[in-house]
């Protein structure tokens, strides 16, 4: 089960999303629009050889797998748990699935950017709004 807790990690600050019980769980996060970039801090309970995995999907977890990233962390001086940062960049996705072979894991500082097409539509909308505003001023 996941819960929000005060951080006791080096690179995870404030409050973190923490899986702190058995059995091993997957965390699935769906987004309302597609993205092409996601990055987050993570920590795992165990040794630096424990892995943290991010899978990106288009169309939800039952949809198309667009990419997988597997990484390990390192233990910061004065701390107990391996920590790191994981990033996926590439094809558009709307869902990520996070897992670890460690007993527990935590995430924090999630950075998600919209896919370029979405940014283009926002820019196009702003440009059209500015053109209409200029036209109204001339009338």
C-alpha cells in the first residue's frame, strides 16, 4: 500500500509517496494528456544492486509499451537507502508503471512535460488569441 510520508532520504525532500509494506507493489500513474518526458527521484529499501524500473505506455497499462528504463541508486553519505533519479524520454505516453525488486520504494520530485504537439497547440491558441486582440484594437 502506498502512503504519503515525511521524507527521511537525502535527495527526496518534503513529503514522499512511499510503498512501505509487503508484498511488492507496482505504482501505476495515468495522465490526462500525453507526455514525452518524465523524471523523478526514487529511493529503494535494500542494497545498491536493487533495481528501480519505469515502464511508459500509450493507452494505459493495457495499451502499447513505448519504453522501459531500469536503474539502480547509490547510498548517499550518512544515509541508509540507495537513491537516484530515473528519466524516460521518447515516444508519447500517458501512463507509467513503477516497480522495484526491493521490498519498498519511494518517489518524489516528479517532473512531467507535455508532448511537443500539445505545446504546439497551446502556442497556436495563444497566437490566434493575440491576432484576434490586435484585430479588435484596429476596429
